[in-house]
């Protein structure tokens, strides 16, 4: 009987230690980070009303992402849903509120990448898919391709039951006026949206969505739907989403370049981001910025414009939303 008591005490002690270690490990696994952007460009001091509108929408996106990750959602889930919030807002140049092309319509691009297995999907030049980022995920997960364009992307979206809308859905009076000014050679600020996430499973994902450049011609496509240029994610390094004048980001393969500097040059996330934006991009006289998160949960912003709509939220409760330099 005495031996049985001793044995029971030993078992209880062992189980207690196991439970503590399990709880500790479970807690550690809950580490996650979200970074978002709403475009970089000539973002100067706004009225309180506009600041509040942008703050509230970026905050809504971060809170949604926080809820997804807390409840076991994946990085890809969070990236898709967060970008859909921004696509559905007329404040940004993505989805509803996208800029007008030279044809007087909205032509949309988006991409998403899963850092766990390097799968990726993208759509470009679509005119009727309500949420291009959702279509990009379907391309990644339900086709053998990486990028679909134009009417083919729309056909694929319809076959997979995605919501199709008339092009007028995306158009707003504000963007129409911007287009009319652009026709008169007045520039328009960038408003591409993007998101990068580290989830509780240690996986990374990145996504980007845009309406491109105001008054763009000839079916022009920028960096946003191009994997390695505007979007990239690799669990062995980081996840990146870019915004700016896409031609420069394509030529430099900016998103992949950040990842490569971390993997092969052993730079920190911020060092890699700053080197690409303030050295390589500026050498070509390119403008824009990027957001990034690495596989340890470190985050980075880097841009060479007047401002960038940006924010982050981490599992330790830290959250910040910023507009200007």
C-alpha cells in the first residue's frame, strides 16, 4: 500500500510537470504577427476625418486577422480575409475604389503565396471578379497554374463560384476625377493593398491586390500579381508585399530580393528591406515601399515616399497604425 502511494505521487508529479511543459509549448505556439499596407505614395497630412477613416479600416483588417489567427486559422486564411476587407473599401486602390485605366474601366490584379510549400496564385487584368485576392487563392489551390489573366481568369472564377460583379461596382466618383486629372498629366498616389502573416503554426504567407496605375494603357500589368516582384513568401526567410511603381519592382524582383538577402547574406529583415528600397530601388529612381515579416515574427516597413498606409499587430498585443514618415 505504501509503495502504491509513492508510485501515485511520482505519477502525479510527472503529469504535473508534463502539463506545465505542454502548456508552455502551447503558449509558445500561439506566437503570430500581421503586417498590412494600403499603398505608398504622396501621402501628406490629411484631415482628421480622412485619418480616422483610414485608421478605422486598417484597424478593422488587423482585428479580423487577429481573430482568425487566435482561433487556429492559417496565414493564408488571414492574408486572404484581411485583403478582402481592404478590397471592399473605396479608400484604397484595390477592388472597390480601384483606379481607372485609359479605357475608363477598372482592371484589377492580385496574388497570394504560401511560404510553407511555395505554392502561389495570381490574377491580372480582371474586370469583374469582386475579390481578386480570393480568385488568386483559388488559382493557387484549385488549378495547376500560378497566374491567370483577363477573361480566362473570369471564366475560372465563375466555374469556381466566385462572386462576379459589373465593372461599375469598382468605380467611384473620386477615382473618376483622379482619372480625369491623370488624363491631364496629374499624378495619382499609389493605393495598392497588401498583407504578410506569420501564423501560430510557424508558417508565412503574403498577398497583394491593386487596381494598378491611373490611366494605364495596353493591358499594362505591374508587380502586384507577379510572384517574386510584388509578393513573396518562404518559411525559410520571410514574407513580403510591395507597393509603388511596379515596373521598378519587377526589374529588381524586389520581394524575392529581400528574401534572398536574408537567406544568403544573413541580413536582418529590416536591413534587407532597407537595402532593397533605399539602395537598389533608389538607384533606378524608383518609388514605393514594402512590408515584411520573418519566420521569427520580426516585422519591417521600408519606403522612400512621403508616406505609406501601414500597420501591424502581434500576438503579444502590440499594435500600431501609421500613415506618414
